[in-house]
């Protein structure tokens, strides 16, 4: 039964499908081995498979973005925890790719070790009182000669409790000027940086989330990303990258859910016939297939555009639409699976436990969909107010 | 702010709204006091408020069903755990009312103490291999003189790990005959009854769920509900009662969620204005109000019909439609609240944690909605196959 | 087959269901007879059945609003054109009931003949440039001694091309003051009133819609409804009445569509079995039943509240929610019917032609649902901007 | 304003986007000129632009399927009637491409003139009593020496009233054997072929639809497509082709609708600000953009797979999913546009008239979506019954 489910909907470029298959096979035994290990152990195990390594643009085979997307799909298909998949996609697409593009070659080389997994990045943007409005930011970096001194606090940061370095956005200017913000990349083990609260999460619980507090932290020289005042531009790049392809982390889990449900429905008896004989069940399975199919097609299309050299910021509208579409389809697929699983969906150690919080969180992470909708409408020329 | 949210949508009969208000006030301090207590303690505390007591049909004031519905809404509104609300509604509507209707007066009087909370009932129908098909039932009761001897196992039984008595359905005949099943009500502390597995649940975690295994259990004389072979008729009654009004347990939690979100959106700043100034937020809040309003209207309409003496079985189609409508609207309301809560929805100890599993379980508990749809279509005359 | 579909979902008050049945039977032959007649002939035929007559509040039997609702459902069920049903509901609920409440007894008696059908009212509110914002109104009434002189133009007025009298809203003050508007009721055959453009409609095409232009029209003394400056209050009353129960016009057409589809699916062969044997078909039919059931329950609940004397304006939130719910369910029911009808849905003279425009128009008529959502959120205390 | 709407969401291959632009420009004046002409005149005008011409597989530039898709999008964007777009897509994708693949080279060359527009094809599959079940087919072809004699009737055939040749499926064997059907291609002006009823349609009204009756029609030698008994295989090919890309006809109309709504909302005043300032409006416009974006991405992805030589039948699941996704998004886009258009949506000669029937018909044409869902679930291995 599992064969067809896995062989269908493989409409990506052939070279990409091969990477998916390779990584599914490679990751299988590793996933088993680290299943109950802590976050950093799982992270390192995946990194050792090469999942964090960005291909050079001139490699033969699929382009670098497509390749990263396919590797992450492959390990998800092998059963890697969705939280790990999310954290990998977040660092690769939301940090590594935009940093490689934004940093001078030697600056990139200095942190390129992140690709080995030994150093873990986090992305610190949101503040308690501010939600999604960058200009509500109160964290402030004040220049003192060569260096910047940082004061403030960031929250809801994926991986903050375990990360080694952080990309941090802070005010270096006033008001709502497009040049009021700057971006920094620096190690977290410097004086004045406190890892504050670590959250108990109901979505993607395996990946830690926490807060960072900065109390007069003197950032090492060279911490600035780009120029002073270019924070909003850096943010536009990291968020466009993220929205374009981060939902790739969901493809593996989605395919696994679909396969599991097909096997269940094909094998279970119900009212004297196979459960899968019912048109209701067929409709729900077909809706799940639809969710998966169009998510794959859109994500690999975005990857192809990025591989072709289209600047991420030019794809802001399309990236946001892809993020909305895939996250909603991820929720829908999970809801159909839940409906087909009956009471077992709500029994933690049953054959068919459902996790609804992680897919729902995809609607909010990497930009709440409602906020993205406002941005998209603006790009179409509507005078939308904040 | 909370005033309007609580004062709107009170379109039930005046006498019913007064019961809601009374029980909200009565339950408030009790809820606080027992918040962290175990299930039976919470159950007893609610029972002590009178929530399990069925009014006599000739009382002045709202009819008995309306009154029970309003009491349960009131304690939910006071903050009682949704799991407790569910368990109360399940016993009151799915067991007490149909038993009062089905049992001879002295048989009912013999168990009427359940209304005091000291004795807890459970309803054992589903079996591991069978899902929702009653004729897949393998539990069997074999008559030996005056008594029945029971063998088999039931699963997914709300309250099984803590209940004192059970309503159990078992085969007393063969095949798919409408008279092949019988219903029994008996104490669980007799020889041959084993409380097997207790489940770890992700939905309504506060209310225990488990299995019962019967190994040659000799049921006391008088355990049979109605006549031998009337099991399907008893089941039709308990399930129609359940579907008609059990979702009443969700009204309190829904109203609390709506109120909390309104307060949050009205108070929070976002992009330089109140979050609640946005038409997107207004639309979501309005959708939540819609979900709540039409759920209340439908549930109180069903209660009024039952109070008017309409037999539950005659309302099977309308009961199923009400159950589908309210359960789907409960999910929808929760999803809108989650979208408006941002990342906080997924932080367990935040101001706005979301519980998506409990509402989703309402789609399955008391009859999976897909199965109900098949039954409804049949009542409209369609020759729907199983 | 048609029996069950018609006998289910009759959960309104018994007296109301009897009125529905009576009017279905009464209207049957009349509907046949006037099927191809012009609008006024159909209108008069329905009026002759008593559909426009408001019951006295102290009549035995169902209250006046419930009775009107049931009569209109009955004639719709008998096959009256949805456009006629809409026009009747619009005059009865959006004009007659609020006028009876607002006018002094002798003023009401003066126009009470509208209940015989010989005089037709229309309700002129919207202007070309303004959409749904009453304060964008440019039509102006200037007092000259005892009378008012009216200048301006109104558009999108149901029945304007054939009506005898109009309720017209106009500025008598400046700006966005709550007392800037006044309401008038006067005959359309006075000098200075021009019936301008008559529209070709795709929704409810049988009921005419047009424009009225006022060029120095001197309104007869006594045309003012209420006091000068009370226009907004009158409008709040007419719109609350309308939203609460006008969608009652859709109940008859919805029930007819459901019945037709059930008969089709039960009778047609498909892939070697009855079409209605499929769970997909069952699900769609069940969704249609859900749409109808909860629309009926909500509308009759609103009617009961109005009959109990609750002022319409106090029900503004609930009325708007009812209007949104029923209009969306009307669309949904029609879409399911269309999907089940196959190509025949799009063949004008087939057995199963679909009309999608009329149900979709219900989302907009009597207040666009998006606008209603904004108003509802405001009533819950959100500071929603315009 | 129109610039952004047209410049966004152009994420197809660059060469394809250029074809879209070229054909939009080419078609503009032609569309204007033939706007009110009859169907064949419009058809010929589009054919003269080269829209029916299939590129050779080894052309430089985009592949042949991609090129056809882009040409049809371009003329739709120029304002060609959706009915014409549909008819072109239907002949190109559902007939020309599969015929070029299925026919021997000389047989193809014999009918290759269809690419000039002078000869019009139609595709005759459905029968009155049968709906979508091919084995319910009663039309029968009986071999007499070299030729076949055809008896039976087909209905709901796009272009039947004006076509010159037809692809017709008929029984040449018994029962539900996979070899019971055969496919024929022959001219309609032979004895024994009657063009029967021509339908008045509410969807895509500009393209004629009708019936064909065969009364002992002796088909010319060489009419058989492929071998006797290969009808089901031919049908699998034509339907897979159709489902994969036929919805391309909707891209132009979807883009035009989006552009028109953006212009309207950006320009119109509403409650003292631009209508497009509202987050509700932004959300709807963003949903429209989502519908368009993922439809384009999926359709061009299918075209790329077909251009890469993937046999259409291998893409049956993906083709069906694409068809479902695009048709549902076409409906959704149209519904959002309708909601934003207010009453004007239902005034035939307003600035914003809505046509809801044509998009809804896309759910049924080229395979009803419910039926496609059953087929998809089967391909995933579910034992779905008919």
C-alpha cells in the first residue's frame, strides 16, 4: 500500500526527487537512533548527513535551494521529528541562504561552520509588546566607537535556549524611518546577554523556544550585517527567503500522514466492508493528496526561481502566497487525517495520534497569514492601512 | 469590555438565561477552589451545585432539559474545565434523561442517586475492532436462568477508570437483526469486570477514558434495560439524546474564549493603533460570534423540543444536524481565536494558550460527523450504503 | 421520496408549521396560474392569499412575525418565484412591521392598504457614489414651511419601477451627526419624481429594480416618518427588522431545491447503483439539510423574539448574525445542489437548472455581510474603524 | 494600478511569460473587433493568431504544451470571451495533443488542418442516462467489413452544433471489459448523423453545446482511432490531457477579474476613505491573488511535465488534482470578486457584473470533481467502490 502513496505526486524535477529518495534512505536509521535524544543531538545527527550544507550555485544537479528543500523533505519522510525539520529549514532558508547573499565572502566564511551543525543560529526579531510590527521595536543598539552596545529583549525565538549565535534586529535610529533599524550577528556567550525564559510549547514541542535579554551587551566588532540602517532590508530578505521555502519542512510530515491514513483506511473493516471503500473516505484522502500535491509544486517552483537567481525580495508577494497556501493546506491535511482517525486521534499512544497544534502554528510562524495578506494586497496597489 | 460580550447573544428563553447567570455566579468560587483537584473531586463539587439534578417536568420555570443545559453553560462560563463540562453533559443528557424515560419508576428510583454525584455512570459501546458499527459488536451476554453472563471488552469509554456503574451494550442474538443487541446497567465492582487500559488523552485530558473487560461477569438480576433484544432501541435513544444536546458543554468554553479574545484585541496595540481597529480582526471576531450564536440557538431549540415531550428518536435527524453544526462551529471559533492569538496560542503558560484537540474531538465524540451525515441522508430517503 | 424531505426539519412551533402547510396548499394552484404573469400580477395574487396582512399582536396562534414568516415560507414551498418571495419579505419585514411600530396609529391606518397588495412600497436608501455608508448621502430635503422639497437620486431600489410609494432617506442636516438624516414616506406620482433607469438583473430577475430621481419634489405634508433628524433611528429599525427575518424568503426555495436533489439522487443510476448510494452524495445532501435546518431554527427564533416584543434595534447583533448565517447557508446549499446536478445545472431548460446569482445576491442585499461583520464586532466592544 | 496586478505572479518560465505578453498584445485589437460576432467567426479570428497551432517538440523556446497554454492565457488576458478560451483549450489539449500522440503520422497529417481553424472538432462521450460512467454507454458501432456502422446518441457535447468532425466513443464489445469500447474520428456531414438539440446554457453561453444522434451512420474507413477495443485507453489519454491543462483557459479571465477588482477598490471611496484601505478588502484581494498564483504554478508545472515527454496517462492523479484545485480556486476568486462588487455584481450592464455559472461549471466540465476524487483515492491504493 505504501508504495503508491510514496510514488505518486513526485512531480518535482527528477534530480530533486532523487535527492529526496537518497535522504529518506540515509536518514532512516539515523532517525531511529536519535528518536529520544535531546534537541542538539538530533540536530547534529541531521547535520552529519549534510542537510545544513548549501550547494555551490554551479554544482551539477539541482540548484542549491532545490537541493536543500529536497534534503529536508527526505529526512522528514524518513520520520525525523517535525520540530527538527522546522528548525533545520528555519536556519537554512531563513538564515544561511540570506547571510550567504548578504555577507562579504570572508564574513560568510567566518561563520560557514554553521553548515556542520556545531554552531547553531537563532533569529531574534519579535518583542513582547510589539507583535509583528517592526517599528514597535524597543531593543536599541548604540554605537560606541567601533562597537555597538545592545539593550532590550527579544521573545518567541526558535532555538534561543540552545543557540550559539543570534541574528538580532535593533533600533539604531528613530521613528518609522526605513533606516531606523540595523541587524547584527554575534555570539551569545558574551557578557550582557541573558537567556531568559524558556517556553513550554504545544506546537513543535521538540524544538526549544525562548527569550534573550540584552543588558549593555558590547557586540564584537564586525557584528553588523550590511550597513547601519539596513536592518529593514536584511529583514525583508530573511523573511522573503523564509516565506518562500520554509514550509518545505512540512512536506515530509505531510507525506507520512497521508501514507499512514491510506494504510489504515485500506486495511480496516467498517460496517462489513473496507473503510477505504467509502466515497467519504476517498474524498478526504483526495483532499489530503491535493494539499500535498499543490504544496510540493509551489515550494519547488519557488526554489527553482531562487536557484535561477531571482532576488528573494522580488518574490515577496509570491513567497507570502506560497507560505499561506502551504500552511493552510498543512492544517487541512491534518484535519482530514484526524477525522479519519476517530477517537484514536486523541489517544496519545494510539496508532493514529494527531498533532493539530504544530500545523496550526505554521499559520503564524514566519509571519502571521493575516499580516501577509495585508502585505500582498499592498503589492497589488491597494492603499491598505496598518 | 467583558460586559458586552457577555450580554450579547443571550437570546434563549428568559428563564433559561437566568439559570445560566445563577450558575455562573454559584460556580465561580467553587471552580476556583477545585481547579487542581482530581476528577472525582471536581465532579462532586459540580454535583453539589445541583448540576446533575433533573427537574421534574411540571416544575415552573424552564423545562428540565433546558434547565440542565443552562446549568452546564453557566458552570462552563464560570470557568469549569471543558472536560468536566463534557463529562457532566454526557451523563445528564446521554444517560440520565434516557434512563429516566426508559426505566420503570422504581428502577429509576434505585439509581436516582446518580443525581447527587456520589455514583458515577459510564456508557460502554465501542469495541476495538468495530469503530462505529454496532453490529460489529463481539461482547456477548448469555442468559443463565435469571441472570446474564457477560464476556467481551469495550474501549474508548469516557469515565471508565473512575465510574461506579456502566451502561453496556452486548449481543444477545446473532447477525444484523435489529433485535440482536441488549443493554445492561450494572455496578462495576462485581467479579469478572476488569478496568483495563486507561488512556493518555490529548483532548479533554482532565476526564479519564479507559477500557472495560468482562470475563464471565454475572450481572445482577434486573440489570437489563428494557427487554432482551431492545439494545438497538436503547442505543437509538441514548445517542439521539446525546447528539441533540451534549454539545451544550461547549457553550461556556466558547463564550469564555470569545470574551478573552475580544478583551485582548480591544486592549492590544498593533502597528500604531488598537489591534481591534482592523477589519480582519473584526471579521474573525464576528465569525466567532456567529459560531456561538447559532450554536446556542440550535441547542436551546432542541432542548425546547425535548421539553415539549417530543421523543428523542423522532428528532434523530435534527439532533445529528445540531451536533454537526455545533461541533464544527466550536472548531471554527477556536481556530479564529488561535489565529488572533499569534505565537501565544502555542505557549502553554501564556495569556492565550489554545487547545485545538478538545474542539476537534467534538467532531468525533458522540458519533463521528461523517457517520451522522450518512444517517441523515438515509432519513431523507437516500439509499445510502454502509 | 418527497414525503420525508418535506416532513423532516419541521422543528418550528407547531402553530407555525401549520401555517406553512396551509399556505403551501393555498398557494399551489395560484402559483401555477400566475407563473408567467408580470410582477404586479404575481404580487397581487400572493397578496390576495393574505401574505401581506400583519396579524394583530393578540391573535391566538403564532405571533404576527412568526405568522408572516411561515406564510412566506409556505408560498415559496409551493413554488412561488424566489424574486416574488424576496419582494414580499422585503415589504413585510423591512417596511410594514417597522412602519406599524414607528407611525402614529392614524398614519399607519392611512397606508394600511398596502396589506391588500393594491399599493406597493419601496425603500430608497442607497446612492450611486455611496455604497453602504449612510453619511455619504447627498439627497437632500429642505424644509419650506410645512413641507419638504427633495433633490437627489437613489439607486438599486427593489421594486422602484413598479412601486406606488417610497420610503426615502435624505439629509436634513450636515456632516456625520446622528441627527443629520430624516426619513419620508410619500407617493411616487407627484411632480419632481422621475423613475429613472430600470436594471437588467442576473439575481432575482423577476423582481424589478431601478432608480428614483428627485428634482425639487414637494413632498405632501405628513410625509415625514417620526421627527426631523430621526432618519438614522428609522433606518436602524428597518435594517434590524430586515436582517432579522428577511432571509425567510429563502426557506421555501431552499426546501424545494433539497427535495428536488433528493428525488434525483434517489432515482438515478450511476456506475451500476443508485447515485444516492454514494457517501459523497450523502454528505452533500446532509450539508444541504444542515444549511436548511439551522436557517429555519435561527429565523423562527428571531421571529419569536420579535413577537415577544423585543425591540428590533436591541437585536441588531443577532439579526446581523442571522442574516449572515442564512445567506451563506443558502449559497452553500445551492452549490451542493449544483455539484450534484452535473452538466444539467448549466442547461437552462434541463430538469436541474441552477441559479447561483440569486443566492449570492443574498450575501449583499439587506446589508453586505462584510459590513455587518464590522458592525457586530463593534457591538462586542472592538474599536473597529470604518 | 493595473501595472502591478499584471506584473505580479508572473513566475512561469521566462519564455512562457513572453508568449503570454505577445499574445495579449496581438489579441487585443482582434478581440475588440469580433466581440459581438458569432462563435465560428471568433474561433477563426483566434485561430488566425496561431492559437491552435501546436509547436514542434524540438522548437527552441518553451515546449509545445507550455506554449499553447501561454497563448491561451494571453488571449484571455486580452479579453477574449471565456467561452472561446474554453473551446480553444478543449480542442487543443483534449483533442489535438492526444490525437497527435495517438495517430499515425499520416493520419495526423490528414486532420492537421484543424490547427488553422477551418475545421472544428468536438468530443462526444456522455450519454443522457449515463452521466460519467463510461460503461453505461449504449452507443454501439458494429463492424461491417471495412467499416463501422454507428447507432446511438451523445449529449452535452461542447461545439456539437457547429463542429465539422467528432471524436466519438462507442461500444464494440460487451459488459465492463476494458476492451469493450472503441474511439472514432469522422466528419459529421455523413448520412445518418443528426445534430439534435442545441442547449441554452447559463455557463459559458457563447460556446454552443448540443447533441449528436447516430442512426446507422456508416463511418468512412480509417475512422477508428488506434485499434478496435482501445477506446478506454484513448479516453484515458484525452481525459488526462484535458484535466492536466484545460483549466488554463481560466487564467486570462481570472487575471482580468483580479485587475478589475483592484482598480475598483483602489479608486472607490467608502466611509470616508478608500475602499482598498480596509483589511477585509485586502484579505479578499489576497485570497484572489492566492487562487491565481497557485493555479498558474500548477498548470505550468503540468505543462512542463508533458513537454518533458511524461505520458499523460502517467499523470492521471496529478492532472486530476490540478483540475480540482484550479476549478475550485476559479470559483473562489469569482466569489470574492462578487462580494467586493456589491449590488453591481448582479446588474447585467454595470461596471462589475459577475458571472458565477461559468466558474462553477468548471467544477463539472472535464470530469466532475467528486468523480475525480474517487479516481485519485483509488490511485493511492484505496479499494473505493463505484
